[in-house]
């Protein structure tokens, strides 16, 4: 089952990418410019003011749309009852918004080792055609300080399977390669297998390495697309022992 789970994650770009969670509302990191106008009496300036107010209202729409989409995803992470169509619509709205990614890496991986851990909640196929809640415990750890990533599937007493390696970050793209595989089966001690390549190099999405393009990250959830074209979202969680 461990191998079947890892194969599924590989196809999604997650690995070659029902504990309740307590959420609080955090403000999103969106920044939209506000247009200031001054009151005038002549018809020309009044028309200009009306035009600017219309633009201002239009500028607010993406903000509201993203906020509502984030609420949908956080509710889905908490309940696992939000329909897949609503989740995928939220994915689409968040991607269109082109949110500022300047703080994404710090939010994703923290400021010191061992970083932060995130649980996979929902995955959608390329083109957002179909999607589903991920049926098993899949955890990713991102360490921004050490530039390391660890992906794993955890099956309780049956064991776990994890991959670990370095990552690089450019703009909103996180590319990575795996160097070590760790397997634990039942009561037996885990064992490591080196899968490191012959040469040292920085991961790059231009070298056919797996990667994620991040569309949204806050203190609770993260949304990204993998190299395969599938989109997924995670909820922040505690470390898995």
C-alpha cells in the first residue's frame, strides 16, 4: 500500500512534488491600489470621478473573490465536505488573482529549521477537470532556512515512506530533487536508501526536475500546481513523529 500511495503521488507531482484542525482567520497578503479622487462641481470632473469609482469597485472584486475562495478552501480543510466543484472554482479564482508572492517562501518554510509541515487535502487533475480529497495522510515539510523538502505518506502502524532532498526557489516556483528515501514497515526500524545523483547541482524547473508553482500561501493553507499540471492544496499541520 505504501508503494501504491507513493506511485499515486508521483503521478500528481506531489512526491516527485482525521485529526481536526483549529483555524483562525488571518488577513490575506493582497495589496490592491486604491484610487483617490477629489470632489468637483463641473460636469467633466464629475464624469471623471464616476469613472474612477467604477474602476475602484472593479479593483475590489478580485480581492473579494480571493477572500471568498480562501474561505471555501479553509472550510474544506476543516470539514472535507465542500464539493469538489467549489474547490476547483476556488483554485481558478486564486490563480487568476496573481497574488504577490514575495512572502510565500517564508510563510511556507518558516525562518529556521526544521521548517513547517503541511498536510495534503485535495488534488485536481490537469485543467481542473476532476478532483478529490486525498484519502491518506500525506505530509510535506518545507525548510526555507536549509532549502530542504521532505515528502511522505504515513499509514499509522503500517509504516511510512518519505523522500528528502534540496529545493530552489525563484519567484513563485519551487523546484526540487530527492536524494534520500526512507521506509518504515510495521514494527521494524526505518531504513534509508540513497537516491542521490552523481553530480551536485541546484534543482531547476528547466532541467526537468519536479516543481511547484505557488498561487497562494498564508499561515493556514497553501495552493500550488505541480509539474504534471495538477493543482492541490494543503493545510498547515504539526510535525509527524
